[in-house]
C-alpha cells in the first residue's frame, strides 16, 4: 500500500518539476560550473573541492533549469515575437543576477556587487539566443537541441507558432 502512494507522490513531483524546470539543462550547467569550481579549489584539498563542487552544482542546477523553462514559457505565452524574445532574455538575466547578488550579499562577500554584475553580460546573450531558438522552433528541428531543450511538458513549438500567427 505504501508503494502505491509513493508512486503517486513521485509521479506528482515529477510532473510539477517538468513544468517548472528543465532538468537536462540544469544538470549540464551544474556539471560544467561545478567542475570549474572543483578545479579551482582542488589545491585546498579534495574534501574542500568536493563540497565547493556540490554547492556550485546545486545552485546552477536550479538556476539554469528554472531559467531555461522560464524562457520557454515566456516565448510561448507572449504573442508579439519581439516582446517575447526580449522579455525572455531580459527577465531571466535580471532574476539570475539578483539571485547571485543575494547569495553573495548574504554570504558577506567583500565585494558582492562586483562579484555578481558581470554575469549579466554572459547571461543576456545566452538567454536571448535560447529565446530565439524557442521562437524559431530550432529546438524541434535538430535532434541535439531537441535532446537538450525539450521536456515532457514542452509544447510543440510548431503548433505554438501557428497559433500565434493565426491570432494576429
């Protein structure tokens, strides 16, 4: 009986997670940035480097997976293509920069703003390119992009674009 309820709970969590997070992109971002942090901290010992990896992995897993899904939802929900792409690039950039600054500020980083604002210069072009990819439907045309950027809850981009065009 417990197993039956556990399966229902697991299914409900998975369904919600796929609506709010792109787990694949979060995992890739977490491994890349966690690996960089591990390499930087390796001189201070394996245990220190491992915990730095875990912290960086978890932070970037949640931020990247949430922001990728946020970009997808913004592009598909806003009817005006220019407004959709620009807002899907700017809003996640503001969110990511604010969260990074908050983490540095709460952690009493000596130069919290200087440690945070530069990331917006990297995030904005990446988020804009991701938004353009969703807007043009490239994530459905190419298998590699389809594997990375689509989840079970991703709408069919061709249907979304046809629906947007018929509403004008």
